[in-house]
């Protein structure tokens, strides 16, 4: 790539201001505010799983400052004064939003998300689950990492603001038949039962006692795929 004009090393006019008027710094500040809000909005839309292990604020400041710092390192037409305004503005917004989330819990819940109940008494809470940017495969995979063999072992499970799944379990004598979470068991789902006994809906985990050859929709979620329920105790 050919340069339009020769570069003078350590040209302080170019390093600090380039050809922009001082008022342009206000435009840089406005750009920072808009870009930061757009970044937060994008992270809010993509859901909790995308920001797992980092808070939404930590990830937003990494994205915003990373781009500003990277451009200033090798683009000769990016004045350092503009970069300094970006760093100050983004850092200020970071502190402001942290203070707002501490002072206004509802604002914190809206921005970062409050814990959401996904599994209740051995069944998937379908209204809550459908509102999350989460698939059944992801939910069941997380529960398997908690050594959960079937939903009948789970009293409650939440998705936290970080995207992690927290699970609370029934006592051994309270474990009930539930939807098995092993992938090979889920592949055995049928619309018509092959034997009589308790069967679990493959979508929500609701358990019904079905006769052999029965074919009916789930009364909770209206799905029509069933698998024999599992009742083993949890092995932690």
C-alpha cells in the first residue's frame, strides 16, 4: 500500500492532533457513548452464554478499548489525544454503569439479567426456557456436568447472570421418575410407547403413566415424543 505523503517520525502535530480541529474531540466523545451503548445492546441480545466467565461490563470494556488501543498502535492517522478521550470516556461509562447497577437492582436485572428458573420439581419450566437464548442440548449438557442422570433428580436449576447453571437436588428418598439426560437414551424417543410404564416427555420432562402402544401429546408442552422415565438416585 502506497502512502499519500511521507511520514515524518515523531511529528507531534500528527501524533496529538492530526488535521482535526480541537472541537472534533467532542465528536470522539459522542462516538464513544454511542459505540459503548451499541456494544452493550449487542451483548444483551446475544444472550448470557456468549459472555460466560466475564461480566457484560468487563467484556464491553475489553472490546471497546481493545479496538481503540490496537488502531493507535500502527495507524499513523490516529492521534493519541483522540485515543486518550476514548479511554477516559469508556472507563467513565464503565464506572457509571457499575454504580447504576449497584444503586438500582432493577436496572442491574434488566442489563445483566436476573437468575431464571429453568427446571422446577423435575420438569423444564418451558415459559422461562423459551425466553432464554439457550438450547435443550446446552441445558442438558450443563446438567450432565453436575452428574445429573435424569431430571427427576433435580429440584431446581437456574441460569445465572453469568450464563452458568446452578442446580439443587432432591434427597435420595425424594427422587422421582424423570427424563433421562444421556444422549443415547434420548435417541430412543418414540411417538408410540413400546411398553407400559412411566414415560417422560422429551421436551419438558413431564412424566405420565402410559399404556403399551399409547400415542398422545404431552399435556404441558404438547410435544408427542416420549422415552421411558428413569428413576435412579444421583451418584455425586
